[in-house]
C-alpha cells in the first residue's frame, strides 16, 4: 500500500487474474474510492466492502478485456463516473477523454495523455498535485519494460514512452501487470553492464520472494534501468545493432529492434 500526502490517503493494488493489478485510489476520510482498469469486478467489490468504501470513479486506459471486463457489474452496483478514451468503443464510459483533457478526482486534477502503441486508443492519467506525482499508464510503460505493439507502430510507442519519460522524475509509476522480473531479465540481456539494473534485480526479487508487488516504480528508476527508455544510450544501440547484425543509430529503429527481440525473448 502506498500512502500519498493528501486526501488520496492510499493507493492499493487489487490483484486480478494471474498478474493484473487493479489500482484503488482511496479517500478514506470520505469513504470513497476510484479504481483503475477493473478487468474483474469481484475482487474490486470484495475490497470495497471489506474497507467500507463507495466506488465513485473509474479510470480506463484502453479497451482490452482484462482492463474493462468488470465495468458492467461495477456500474450497475455503484453508478460511478467512468473516464476513458473515446475511440475505444468501450460500453459504459460516461466521460470521454483526449490529449490535454483533465479528470477531476477527490479535488485533484489528472492530466490526460494519449499514448498509442500497445493499442491505438490508449491513454494515461497523470497528477502533479500530489506528493509524489502519480502516473497510471496501463500497458504502455511497464516496470523495466513496455507493452507489446498490438495495434500501433514502433514510432508511435517510442513517442508515447518519450512523453511519459519526460514527466517529473519523482513520479510514482503505476502500471497494471506484475511483469517486472521477466522484464528485468530481458533488460539485463539488452543492457548487461548496467550496475543500477543489477542492483534493481536484487531489490525486486527480494520483494517477490516476500510476495510483495514490485510496483510502483518511478520515472527516475525507469530512465536508469528500462532499455525501452534508453534507446539513445550507446549500450542499447550496440545491443540492437548486434541483434540485427548491422549498425543502427536512430532511436526509433533501436526501439523497434529491441521490442522485436523482447517479443521473441
């Protein structure tokens, strides 16, 4: 559980399926909550009822069923305001969002970023009014990785990741899957001489050994250890060039090479 120094009293990962987290943002003083990407309603309802909370808001990042599957049940039971991307075709969204829009949650403004790549409709939610700032990025930026390109192009995803990596370095990064150890294994293959990466692997493995989430991450940690945010670094360029058996320099080309490598890792 993460404690934030304002009326978002805590942020809690509700486990779902095999490796999803449905993030609950809680204002305990008002006994209200928001959840992010509720793919399954049942664990959300269990969490709300156990803690005496009312669901007032839902943030949706993209249309995949493991992020939206619980919407119908939760809307029927709690009638929350549901924020999400307009071109998604998701049933139940009450407030459609685009780049530059804001979503108000518990008196805080969350800025909306369009971050296509994993899907074309993907958005992220960012709040710099909290301490630390908060980013809910769905399946775009992962701890030590990024989402697969199911609909977008390497150029799209690289631009989206560049947008997120330019946020305040102290930002807490809340993605929606516990993929960290697998991502770190690949990151070490792509960036084998990164001492900060080696230290991160030890820290994150210790958390998993205790059954604890590896999340949230931070923008600074991702800049230091996530190969998909480091495509301009000589070590990553060298790895990508070796992988393709030819010299490549452009960051988008480097990104495309290591994303393809990760897909087949």
